[in-house]
C-alpha cells in the first residue's frame, strides 16, 4: 500500500483501541507489589537532591567567575556547569514536570521555574514533552522532541535536501549547537511562528509571553552582564565560557536524549490517510523506545535513570527511583505477551543513532510505488 507523503497536523492520530488500559493495569499491579516496601527511601532522596542541586549550580556559577583569571579553572567551571545543567534537567526538571517529586503540584511547578533560570522556557517545553512526545513518540509531525531542526533528517519519510546527504558528517559539527539553538531560536519559534506544531495544539496565555521575555533577559543578565561588569571579565572570555557551557551541555544532552528513540532499531510509524495507526498505544511505546545499559550503575547514575526509558514512557508519573524495578517487570511482561522489548549498551545505542542518521542521508524513494 502506498504510504501518505503528506502529514495531517490538524487531526490527532488514532491508536488501535481496547488494550491500553488492560496492559497498563496488569503491569502497574506487578510494579506496585514490588515497590510498596521501599517507596519512601528512594523518593525522599530525590526530594533532597531537588532542593540541593539548584543551590549547587548557583555556587558553581559564582566559583567559576571567581576563578578568573585562571584560564584553566575558569573554562573548567563552565564545562562542569554544562554537564551539571543536563544532570539537573534529568534528575530535577524532568521529574517535577511529571509531578514525580513532591506531593503538591504547585511545589513541583515552583521547581520547574529553575528551568527558566537555566535559559530554557519551561512552559512550552512541558507542553512539547508531555502532549506531543509522550503521546506520539517517533511520529513525524507530532513528536516535537525528535523534530529539532530541518538541518537533520531523523524521520525516514521526511523531506530530503542536499544538505542531508552529508548529515552523518555534519552531526559532529552541528550537534554541539543543540542547546544554543534551543535557547536562542527554538523557544521563540514555538511562541511566535504560525507554523509551530505545539502552538497549533495548545493555547499560550499572555503571561507566558511575559515570562518568556523576562527569563530570557535574566539569563542574558547573569550569563553576560554580571561577569563583564561586576567581575570585570573580558567579553571574549565570557563568550568563550558560554560556548564551552553550551557545547558540553549539548553533547551530553544529545548523547542521553537521542538514542532511546532516534535509532535504527526503533520504528517510526505512519498513520494511514484516516490518521489510524496499526498498533495500540501500549505497543507503540515499546516499538518506538529502547532502554540503555540498565544493568550499568554508572550509566544509570550519570543519566539520572533516564536510560530506563520504556518504563518512563509507559508510566510517566512513576518516580525514577523505581524505574529499575519497573523495567524488570516490563521485560518479563513483554516476553510473556509477545511484545518487543529492546535494551542496548550505551555505546551501542549511540552507534545505532549514528546508523539512523547515516541511513537517512542516503535518499531514495523507497516509500513510493515505482511500478
């Protein structure tokens, strides 16, 4: 059957009905029976980190500025801030956005503002992440977390340009600009572009526009104005430090965020002309998501348990303190019920992402009938 070459972004895709609640209920019972005895310990530790990490980041910021004129310590500080920024996103920002840390939703929203202080816009990211990515992972025109830039062709059926022929080389030059693009371009595009997918899917209140301008201005204030005028650090040094921060954060972030979805082992489902998909929501999550090195303690700690990604997609409101247990149950349940479950070592997952980018660099009309 000929696949659709255009994508309807006005009508929500429809999954095959009936089994979503059944499988989730069965899995939830298994998981709850295992985590009920150690629930408080893990979650309380996460709550402590949620309060401490923002303070640590602020302290690291001032220590970095005070390290000048020691070039090594100055740039090492910016590099560490970039790594720590991503770690805070994985272990704090991402969790409070799903209301997984504190019992009060208002308190979770309070900590979410720290994301705005880091330069990103929490309102539009939360909408992109929860409404689009979690419901429609790996779906062209709907998964706004995967569709970062037209410079790269992640979806096999996406439009192809000459630049895409070289994307498996250009990724090593352009991926370090990921955070820069997010902070400077993408947030504003989602707010002000009439072609923004998320803007078509959600209402943006006036106060969010005001918050966007306020926090972006505040970010420029402490990232550039304060170091230059209060600490008397030359502009070129400050700008170079900013690049070091954004480059290190971009590489680390993409190494963590891309492989669970954007890899050659996962599927990129396409609905038919009636926006109907062939699978249930439950099976869709398993076909479009993979786990990474879930037996490696170092990787799990460094990624904030973000490597237990299948469990997070099936149970986004489950604290990452319980993701290891949940993943063990998911793997068994998938085997028992004939579902696919995939898990790769970290470097293998990165290689699978590279293979996807390289495969999509070779343009061919394989989705159209040629006879």
